[in-house]
C-alpha cells in the first residue's frame, strides 16, 4: 500500500511539473515583445515591431494561442502549487500558516529585486500579494473555489470593460463638461499605454538602449510603487485564476487523476469554443487599425473568458500528452524545467534583458516581431538543456533552494546523496 501511494504521489508531481515546464517556456512567447520592444508593442503591433506580413501573422498567432493563456496557466499552477505546499505542511505537522506566509514574504522580496534590478515585467510581487489571500480559501471545496474564481474574474472583466466604455464615449455629444473631460482623460491614458502613437515608444527606446544605472534609476525613482500598484489592476483576475488552480488541483484535474478521454474532450472542446471568438477579436482589432481603446478592451476584457478556457484547454492537452504521448526523454526534460520554473523564469529575465538592453548586446527595438522567435526557441533549448542535468545532481534549482532555505529559516540540503 505504501509503495502504491508513493507511486501515485510521484505521478501527481510529475504531471504538475510537466504542465509547469511548458507554462514557464510558453510565457516567454508573450513576454519576448516586452523584453525587446517598447511597452505599447506588447499588445499593439502597430505601436512597434511591424503590423503586416509575417509580423502581423506572428501577433495573430500569439494573440489567439498564447497571450493571456500562458499567463493564465502560470497563475492557475501557482494556485495549485500553493495548495500543495499548504497540504504538505499540514501532513508533516508543520504550521501551514507559517509555511505559507513565509514563502509569500520571501517571494515578495525576490519580486522586488527582479522588478527594480532586472526587468520591469515582474509578476512575482503580484503573485506574492495575491498569494497571501489564498490561505483563506485552503479548506474550500472545488465547487466553492470555482464559484469564487468566476466571481472575481467577472468583476475584473467588468472593470476593464467599463474603462474601455468610458473612453469610447469621450466624444459623445451632450455629455456634461466634467464627464466628457474625465472620459477624454481616460482615452488619453489608454492611447499612451496601448496606442500606435504612444510617446512611450521614443522614451523607452532611449532608456533601454542606455546603461544599467540609468535603467535601474528610472525604476527606483519614477516607478517605485508600480509593483504594488499592479494589485489594483490585476489583483481580481490573478486571485481568480489562482483559486481556479486550487479547484483544479483539489478535483484531481491538474494531477492527472481523470481519464484520458476526459482530458482529450476538454482539450478539444476548449479549442473549438475559444479559438473562433479569439480569431474574431484579432480581426476586430485589425479592422480598426489597432485603435488603442479596441486593443485595450479586446486584450483585458473581451478575450479573458476565452483566455481562461483555453488555458485550461492547454493544461488538458498537456496532461493528455503526458498520459498517452510518446517522447519520454522530452517529458523528463520538461518536468525538470517545471521543477526549476522559478529559476528558469528569473534566468530568462536575466538573459533576455542582457541581450536586448543597452548594457548587454543592445538589440532593444532592433528586431521585428517575427524575428523574435529564434530568441524564444533558443531560450527554450537552454531551459531543456540545463534543467535535468542540474536536478540529476541537486535536489532543487538554485533559486528554489534559496527560496526554500529563506522561507524555512535554515539551509536546505542541496546536493543529492
């Protein structure tokens, strides 16, 4: 009985690790534009990087299959992993609350270092802040967790849609002067963040082609509170996704406990339901020449239900492959990448910022959107190449070891016996 239980637990961890490994590699597909180009280009190809031919095709491909989906999958897995850690601490007789909050506090520290000194696109601070709320839901049933997730995601969608609506109504005649001014200011902000003519393009080209000290100073002085402000914009969505991950973990979905047919059905249905409206939203933005408000509404409101569904579909497809697919050697390497997801996430930031920023190779703004794919594939190769050999010798990835040691207040055994 003990052997069977141990084997089952090992299978559960391997399944989670493989899904996490693909997620940490897949998230680079959406983040690469933020490493290599000014911020408005992240969602709007007309802002920078090319919006025709292969560049447009690359944006459409990413918008339909990766943008929002890998971020969603990453958040879902964070929720699942958090619940796993809480349950393990409880089973081991340790204080689950202390274990959980120590991990989140240390993660918050890592995130602040990441944001200020490596890359502005950090999610670790947001995850740590949102993760602190997850402990309150640790004993909820999968159904209750799912209901909370749907409620929070719905509130986030409504909030972003309302912002887009106010910007759309800015030029409507008959509005009171103060209301019209407020709506116009909202549209100006959205144009600055997402528009093709955003002033951020030139300013960021100058900044990120400069030296390391100037880049860090810009974050420490002008963007000091930005990591915490992300909670206001994306907190509802992120907590909702994490709660969904807890539900999927507790129900056995993410641990591979369902039948092969179940995962196959989920993967196919998610794709059939989500891809057509996402393709329509891509066309909707193209047809408006990537108007800033349309980009904002499509990216942060209208696409979200389908992004979440397709993120679950991605998880189902990966687990389906784990259960029946070939390539055991590749699976082992992807699982190792997932076990070292924290290290690989931060290593990706260090390598990519060194390639594109002025203190490295200085390629910021010099590569088209389609031309970024070799950098993505190259980073994937590095992750798959180094993760498994490292874990063949050590118990943890280097940053996983540091995170665990700091959270537990004692040095953890690193080298395998």
